[in-house]
C-alpha cells in the first residue's frame, strides 16, 4: 500500500483537513495510506518519507524541500467547488461587487482566483481580510467556502459554497502516481468528477474519454441486443457478448473454436469473403442480417468481427431511429400549447403562427433577443406536415465564419485540413424532409448570404470540396433580432435573400409590450416555489422595461427562488430613451453612452464599463466589450468624457454635456 502525506502549514483548520482526507479516502479507499503532515510541528531537517506528497498550499514547496526524502512525487492540490453551487453564483446580477470571505485574506484570494478559473467573470470580486474587516458597506453579495460566520452581518445575500473541493486534475494525478489500475477506483473518480466544476482542460477530458471507451463501450457491446463476437486468425473466439453466448453456447470456462459451435452453412458464409454487409441467414427459425469485418496487419488477416441482428430488431428500426433523433436533439420539443400568454397581442401572434404552420412556405421570425423565437419555430414545425421529420436549429452567429459554410452544407473528404476521413453531412442534409431553423440570420456575412440564396432558389446544395449537387427537401424558418430592411438599405444584407426569406413574417412582441403576460410567466418559472412575490414586487416587475425579455424574466425568477427578493436592476430606471430597433448609428451609441454617464454623474456616482454595457442593453443597443472600449476612447479623445481608475469610472465633461444637449432628439 502506498503512502500519501498531505502537507499542511499548521493545525488551525482541522475541519478542512478532515474533509480533504475524507474526499481522498472516498475515491481511493484502501489503495493508499493517508497521513497528515504539519510543517509547523516538524523539527529542523526531520525526514518525511512518502510515495506522494500532496501540498495543500503551493508555497509549502519551499518548506517541504528541507524534509522530503524525495521531491519527485510532489502534487499541488488545486481546488474547486461543487457543481450544485454554481447556479446561485450565476444568479448574481452582472457587474455586482461580491465579497469573497475566507479565514485569511490569502485564502480569500485563492478562492477568487479559483472562481475566475471556473468561468465566473460576470461580477467583480473584493477580498475580505479578517484582520482588517472594516469597509464593504455598499456590498450586497458575499461568497464564502464554509466560513459564513466571518461574513459582515450587513450583507443580505450570502452564498456558502461549502469547503473547497480537490480538483479533478489533482485526483487524476494521485491515481497516476498510485499506479491504481482498478475499475472501481476509476468509476468512483468519474462519479466524483461529475459533482464538481472543472475548467475545460484536455487531460481531464481525455480521462473521461478513455473511461467511456474502455468501460462504457465494453459494457455496451456486452449488453447489446445484437449478436456480436470476434475471431482470431486461428479460428478461436476471443470476444463474445451475452447474446452470442446464448445463441451459440460460448463459455469463458474453456477455449472456444468457432467451427465447434456454429452450423456448417454459416461457417462457410463467414469464410467465403473478407467482408460481408447485410447478408441474410437463419438460425433456430429466426432470421438475421449478418455483417463481417476483417482486420489486416502487414497484409495478413489477424481475425474478424461478426455482428448479427434479428428480424424483430429490424422491424423496430423505425422506432429506434425515432428515439435516436430525439436523443440527438433533432426533434422539436415545443408546441403552441406550450406558449404561455394572456395578452391580446400574443393571442394574435400565436394565431398568425398557427396559420403559417399549415403552409410549407419559408418563415421569417422577427423579435428582440429573449422573446422566444426558437420556441415559435419548433411550434410551427410540430404543427406542420413535417412534424414527424427532423427539426434542426442552427445559431448562425455562434459558428465561426470560416466554419459556417461547411457546417451548413457539409464537406467531402480532404476538403480542408482536419476534415473527417469520409466527409460529413451538413445541417441541411441532416434536416432533410424536416425543418431547419436558422437563428440570427441577420448576422451572416455577404458571401454566405449568396450561398444561402442559391439553396432557397434551387433547393439544392453542394458540399464544400465536392462536385455533386444534392437535392434537399427542407423547410426554412429563419429568425433575427436585427432590422433587416435597414441592413438591406445600408447594403449589409442582400435584398434578394431578404425577399426569399420574408415570405411569411411573424413578429413576436417584446415583453414590455405584453405586460399582462409578466405575472403568469413569472409564476410558471417559479415552479410552485414558496414564498411568492409580494404585490409590490409584482408592481415593480410591471414597470421594468425587460430588455432581456422572457429570458431575463426567467433569470429573475431563478434569482427570486434563491434570494426571495428581486434583483436590484428590476427597480432601477436609467431614464434613457429607447433607440429605434435595428443596428444603431455610431452617433446614437455615443449619445446613449453620454446620457448614461450623465445620469450616473447627476446621481453623484461614477460608472464603469460593465454597468454602461448593461444599461445600453436596456435601450436595445448591443455592443461588445471591445466595441464599447473603442467608443469610450473616441469620446475621451473628443474631450466629452474623462476616464478614471477605480470606482469613479467615467465622468462627463462640459463639452460632453453640450454635445448631449445638441443631440437630445436622438
């Protein structure tokens, strides 16, 4: 049994030490002997012998050098949190200041770095120092790993994410150094990895992939409904599953020669040719299709595999295919009955969509981000004659421009570096006979617009790198939150493509124009959670502009379920006029930014980029962080604003106020 020495600085936090040791024991159990080592208790140069030295703090490496017998097997303990804690953390409003509380300022800093590494970057972290606990009066949120008693009492929203866990990467390294080749340890380690949040690292992904290949695939083959077995070049059966054992009497108790277990006519068939595809055979009055695949090494046969499927499985293949489509996401889940509304404007919108669903025309769905355009697209598909065929949704803006063509239309082998050996069918081919939903169609580049126009006109595609024209029968439902007529006028969107798409148009109203739907939707998202909002809270929701529409309302409900209050942003009103729908001009963006900064300064506070970006969204102006940086730099260069470090953020100058007054109508 190998020894693991877990190295701590001192014994101040014994509960944490007990937790970490319990975690390691839960995975490796009797495969390792655990021992806690406290640097503060060791005599000068006192030797410490272990097979693995696990350091709870990277800085302990300098102390360990004086005591370790060998420094070859040193593992730094990276930390993480339980996956169940992430939902509460994600519900904190973007841009909020969050106090990170731990037993020391250093461990608070480690916790903040850990959270950033796990992708929590929508809030601003402030570190708590127990030796200097003052300040932080304006902070309303705190995150702590099992130290809630240290959180300042004035903070109303505290998320206790429990003890920081040992990262999956660290546990993998321990397994490697232990040399543990035990399927039960592997299974327990995978179970542990499923419970914690882990950054997307290649080694962790490779471990899980290996687990799937070696364990799950083997179990799939063994318990498969097909008859499967493998034979070496000596005619010996070297692998068989339970169906093959039942059919041919194979047993692990003795050496199995194929010729001793199968009928002569089947043996003749198997040795008649190297590879067989869908040959018919009959055994015990049951009909089968048979596939054989031979394997060669240095041009000599080393054996073959056989797969046999009975007629009942073949008869049920349509059911199997249907289930596979559902599992792969090629089936629309939503119907018109799933759309919740009471407002008249939504009644008219749904009725129009139901009429459109009965046709086979191309549909263009317009609406702001978060109104539910894909739900309408799925409902249209499920109410159409194509409802039993695939539904495939594609977010055009989320796919890099360099890949969009090959993703939509597929590619042939060798079309580009990294292409699959036998090529790949694109989204249009995979949706054949059904519906393809092209979301954010207004963001595709002109070259792709031309390719898409040809598909709509000719009902044909050609794979990237291919020469064969492929006929397709697919209904196209497109959606965008852009002002397409304005983009057509500016030359950013082809007019011929616009008219091809705009055969049947459905405009989904934003939530602020159907406020009668706010309460029933909010109550639905609560999922019978208690307590319910007060009448005053519902009133606040009625006066909010809901720039994120139904998606923002759902997030608000999640926040309420967690904290039993509404986010602060619901009651805030930046006092900014709405910008006309569509892509705003640079002047409109500049004026909106100046108005936000001016309103914030008038209230006696500065404002940072994150807050500006959020308030721009509330008036339907979407800009990236890079675009906002450029606009702020431009306004500073013109002398309209000053940008300060720290909490002061941006302030407007007299010249900026003058410019704002001159452009007050925008």
